[in-house]
C-alpha cells in the first residue's frame, strides 16, 4: 500500500471540481465519494429519475461516514445534479461512467471535448472497452486515461489508472494524483483485457464455479476460500458483482473457455445475484 501511495506524487495536479457522466451503479457512487472527500461534483445523466437513486445512496453514505448534520449538509450541497452537463466547462476532472457501449461513449466524448478546460483530465471508468478504441473521436486522443473504480466504490480502496499506448504521461500522473486526493490507492496499469485485477479475478471466480458444476456446494467453495484468508468467497463475490457481468467478463478473459453451467443457467433465468435478489444465494 505504501508503494501505491507513491504513484502521482510528482504531479502538481489538484482537483476542485469533478464532473461525472452516468449516475448508475458506478457513476453515482463515484460522484458521492468525491463529494464526501470535499470536491464539488456535478452529476449528469439522461433524466432526473436516473439521478435520484444515486442521490439517495449518497445521502446514506454521507450520514454513515460524516455523522454531524452540518457536515452531511455540506457534502450534500457539493453534489449537484446537472442534466444539461453545464459542469463540464468548469471541471478539473471529467469521468465518463455511461453504458458499456463504444458508440454511446464516442458520441459523448465528441460533445465533451470542446467544452472541457484544456488541462482537465478526461477519464473513462470502462471495465472492458479499449481506450485505444474509445479515443479515436478525440482531437487530443492522448489525453484520455482510464480511472477504473471497483464496486462498491466506498468500500474498495484500489483504483486502476489505465494508460493506453501513446497516452500523455502527464495526464496519467495527474490521474494518479487525483485518485490519491480522494483517498484511494492508484494502481497504474497498461491497457489490456481486464487490466490487472479482473484479469486475475475472473479465472479465479470461474474455477470456483467449475467446482460447483462438479457437485461441490457453493457454500463449501466459499468457506474454503474464507478459511484460506480471502475476505469474501468467490461465489458470493460473483453474486455481488452480478452474474451477468461475471459472465461477460469471463467470456472476455477466459480465452474462449466454455462458461460454467451453473453460471449460464442462472443468467438465463434472470438470477443475477444480489441485484435481482437471487443468484447462487438468496438475498433479501
Ligand atoms: P449503469 O447501467 O448502472 O449506469 C449507466 C448510466 O449511464 C445510466 O444511468 C444511464 O442512464 C447513463 N447514461 C447512458 N448514456 C448516457 C449519456 N449519453 N449521457 C448521460 N448519461 C448516460 O452502468 P454501471 O454498471 O454504472 O457502469 C458504467 C461504466 O462503469 C461502464 O463503462 C462499466 O464498464 C464500468 N464499470 C462497472 C462496474 C460494475 O461493477 N458495474 C465496475 C467498474 C466499472
């Protein structure tokens, strides 16, 4: 952890205002975390109905972490819903966390870039798309970096800072400095499928599910890995991440290996883990 804290030390970059686009699972929680850490945050989505659940989660986070009503109120005031995206022009960091779709991200980047401050960070939170493909529409493609948070944002200290080939080293250093500024640990990684963490995690979770296919109970697999020292078993982790997402990641990262039966069956039946109430386990 000490080594990770060192990344970004040589950058003078300090952010005051973050603009987040996409108020879903990730964008909403990234915005809340940045507001908790003292930054002004504008949060953009397609309509207010999409932003409302993120604000509700932020409220719960602020109350839990800050306790004092005045501090909670101040954090709340720093988090500003912004349907029109007016915050883009003032932001020091712009983080894209919209649907995982190249065309959608292209259209967004085209409209963002001309409105951004010239030295602001432009970042994508993508888990699986190549930055090299996403940046083709930019006038300054070298400025795009990956700032890849993990779910749930408030609990996961590590953030991967993704450097595509030919990226501006100053932008990567500034991104590391920003991640440190919000009290997370930046891990610089190259642009590669799964970056580092998911490239390691996906085969581990799939191997656990193959054991389930072979008749081992999910609880037994999880208990074994808990006893080994993991904070959470791999099957419970898959339920937490979402089984549809675990399946997509597995497809991308498992070198064409057939997905475990226990996983495909559940996804086909709409049993997606915690978010649907049922996965390998029942969640109430
Ligand atoms: P999500 O579906 O929960 O949220 C996406 C949000 O983006 C929606 O609210 C949608 O209305 C909004 N949106 C779509 N197009 C938009 C546009 N043009 N302008 C404004 N808002 C728009 O998705 P998510 O799970 O939060 O994932 C978002 C990104 O984060 C993806 O790139 C994904 O790969 C990445 N990511 C996801 C996870 C995860 O565990 N879910 C983890 C790390 C990274």
